[in-house]
């Protein structure tokens, strides 16, 4: 972030964001929902040979579809650039970024492979290594070679290619084309195809606002919005750690006595831990931006404080959808995401026109809350889990209240403001600890260390 915001203007950062979310949308389509299906079908058998068929079928299907989409983007890059930016200046950027659809397949595949095999340290070293390579290349291309936003995408492509060779070394027996089973792939697609509209809806729910901001407010407003979103995504350090571990862990204990009780306590634990981190980022959003960005980006602090909770709420969906995974019926999940996307698309224009980037962020938060409620309601009807919604809701509201109070502390010296915000955060931690400890109890360690 300091690198981007001190070299790239908010306009440049806005262009980067629009291109990035466009490629993200294409990537979601290329997967065909097989990443989620692979986790389900992997646990349907204890045979390693059958499990190899699952991953091989996923890989070759995504590779084929991804290659077709890359060719399509190469052909339509010019009209795409003109349509989004009213200029041909970003044609090569779209073409370069599209290669991520291929270079990112194997790194994603092996991380999921490590997850289902319950190898957290392998997941960690692979992810950290890839991130370090990407960051180093970003510094070289953006700061050293002055390549701008093209350097951002080139760094990701090269790091993805390097780590793809690492993935091939570990998974060579799992990727053979001979292990593709058409019958199995059809079964996986029958499970995942109802979710095909979901990537589009998910993208619309969380990212389509950038297109409206581009249309109504310009690239600079998009850049500020993305800056706030990026700072808010710091909370993903906690959420991604949980979500990567939660799926395999939950599936592996589903036949255990008392598993339902463990599931019920995880919601409170999630709200407590993620809520504290989200509140910390929300309360100190302005100070974080002052430290990490140039002055032109500090006005994004309200966006950060709102979107950090939107990110936290979206992570709850991994808990909410557990029952739907057990009954292998993800249609209600898809319908909920699509309903949220429709709400956003209907309201984006009005909200952004009058309230700009802050209105876009607030609409995203409210819609994500509604979506999570729909998913929980649908899942509970099909596979009941005794979640403690009351306590979880109290924790969430307490976090929102603390951030609201923190944002209102603006007068006085910087030291005074920081001290008062710190005391607010300590008060929140004490309240949440008192509320959640009685409920989570002895299962806290069991859940956190990811052991049966």
C-alpha cells in the first residue's frame, strides 16, 4: 500500500481496481464452482485414487475454460477499454491481466489440496512464499522499472508461474490428464452448476459498485474506495485463516458425537475474534491511512471503517452455509447471494450519486448482513445447528458502536485521540471476552488449534 499510494495517483489506482475486478469476475466463471465441489467430493471417499480423480477433473476443466476466456479477452480488450474508460489506453493492461486466469490455477489448486489434507504449515509456507515473490516483483516493476499498473499484474503472473512449477512437483500424481473421469466431473458439475450464477452475484454484491463509482464520480473516487477496501481487507488475515481451516475441519468431525455443539460455538468465537480485529481497524482507520498512504488517500478512512465490517460479515457465510454443504444443496446459498446482488444493482446508482464512495460501502455492508440472514435461515431449515444468534448479534452491535464512537473522536492532539481510541478498544475486548468465554468455554482451544 505505501508503494502504490506514493507512486500511483488515485486515478491510476482506480483504473487498477476496475481492471482487477473485471479479471476477478472472469476467474470466478472459469472455476465453474468446482473448487467448492472438490471439497465435498474429496470427503465422499477415503480412496486416494478416487480423490486424485477429483482434483484432476477440476484442474483440466478450469484450464480449458480459463484458456477460452483468455482468448476472448484478447479479442474484446479494445472495446472493453473504450467502454469502461472511454480510451484505448488500457487495452494491453486487460490483455496482460487476463493471463492471471491461467497462471493462478495451480497455486489455488495446491492450496486447496493442502487444506483438504489438513496440512496448515504447508498451506502457510506456500502462501507466504508466493506473497513474498509477488511483493518483491511489485517493488521492482512499479518502483524500479516505473511500469505502473502493468507492473502490478506482471508481478502476479510471474509469481503464479513460479509457484505453479512448485505445485506440479508436489501434485504430479494428482494432475495427470489420464485421471480425469468424465462421469465424476459430470457429478461434480451437477453439484456446482446451480452455483454458476453465484460468482456473478457475489461479484455484483461486493465489487460492481466500482463500475458505478467510475461512471458517476470518476477514477479518483474508485481509487479512494479501493484504498479503503484494501485497508479493510487486513481483517482477512484472520478470516482467511479461519475459512481455510473451517471447511475441512467441520467436514471431518461431522460424524463425531457433539459435533453440532462445536459448530454452534464457532459462530460466537468468530464474531468475538474477528469483531475485535475489525473494530481495531475501523477505529484506527484514519491513523492507519496516515501511516501507510500519502495525504491524497486519507479521506478513505470512512470507507475503511464500513467495509471492514462488510468483509467480516461475508466471512460468516462460511459458517452459515455449513448445513447446506452437509445436505449438498447449495441452491439457497446461490439464491441469497443473487438476491443481495439484485438489491445492490437496484440501489447503487441512487446511493452512489448522492453519497459517493461512503454510500457504496454502507450499501455493501447492509446487503451483506441481509444475505447472511437469508443463508442462515435456509440452512437451519435443512440442517439445524443450535447457533447462539443473540450473543453473536450483541457482539456485532457492540463492535459497530465502538467504531462509531471512535470515529467521532476528532478533537485534540493526535496522542489524545489515539489514547482515547485505544481505551475504547480495550473496553470492547473486556466486554466481548466476558460475554463469549462462558459460551465457547473449553472448545476454544480445540477449534483454534484445528484438531479433532
